[in-house]
C-alpha cells in the first residue's frame, strides 16, 4: 500500500536553531503534500499545501518565513522550522493524496518537536 | 462556528459494545468524507472513505453520510480494547487542487474497557 515515511520521529533542539523534517512517499509519486500541526488533545491544523515544483500555499496565520516548505521532487517534501522557539513545540504531520481506488490520504507517522 | 463539529469525548464503552461516532458540518460543498483513527503520538490512518451520501461497510466498521442533514457517522461493532484511539472525521470539497485539502473534526477519544 501507499506509504509516507516521515523523519525524524522526534527531535529536541535549542531555541534559535532550525530543524528540518522530511516526508517521503515511498511507493508512489506525491504531487501534493500537506503539512499539519497538532497540539495535545487537539485536532490537526493544516499549515500549508506543498506542490511539487512550485511555492507552497500557506494557511492564514502561518508564517511563511518561519515554516519553510520545499517540495523539490515528486517523492520528497521538507518542512524547516527556522529560529525555533518553545512555542513551536508541537507534533508535525505530513500527508499525501494516494493514487488508490478508494481515494484517501496517507499520513506520515509524525514528528514531535521540542524546543528548549 | 467551526466548519466541522465533533464531540471530543472521551467516550468509554465496554468490550463488545457498538460504538457510534458522529460529526456535523456546515459547508454543503463537502463531498468526500473520511474517518481516520489515530493512536497516541502516531499519524492518522484511514479507516473509511465515502463519496457523497450513503452507507459503506468494511468489516466491523460502517460509515454513513447524510448530506441533507450535514451529518456523518461511524459505527464500530463488537468493539475491542485495540479500538481505543482518537477517531477523526475529515472531509474535502474535491480531490484535486487546493480545494482537496482536508478539514478535520476535533477528534473523539474512545476507550474500550475489558
């Protein structure tokens, strides 16, 4: 089946540093990937939609310069949290639309970011 | 008002019970409806996908969509402790382009007890 591999699964970084999160579609080509943020006991909040070869579309209120998204190939999208602060600590999840008959989205396993 | 409303629970049921999970929505443009299961600190996994109104059954799971009432349901029969998770409803307007983005409910935490 369609698999999206997300790395790292967890990361701790110091305030002011940058962190890159990768999402790869392993057995299919993902022209569109979605990046979500999830706070404890809350639902997924869409941050941005990334399209291969073009600029990402950010949701209202999401800082483009802080959350850099790159979708350079059909199988790889990255999210870089720049100059991270403790309030950026969260669970980040990517997803891609899968080319399957019963249409749906496949999600990565998520990345827990803790900024200290 | 949120586009998608879902009772956050928690919902606690004994093993073997029938579970009913529900979402209501306000945007009549939604046509694709999904239910995801999410275990703690994991990404959501797709359980059921339905297009437009109707019922769909897959094993112990049944999804229902009533577009006239803007109401969707997920039923779990013979619930098991392994079903304990957060269940998220999600929906989209289309399957291509930016309108294909999913709008999620808040998720309902389900606990199935022995």
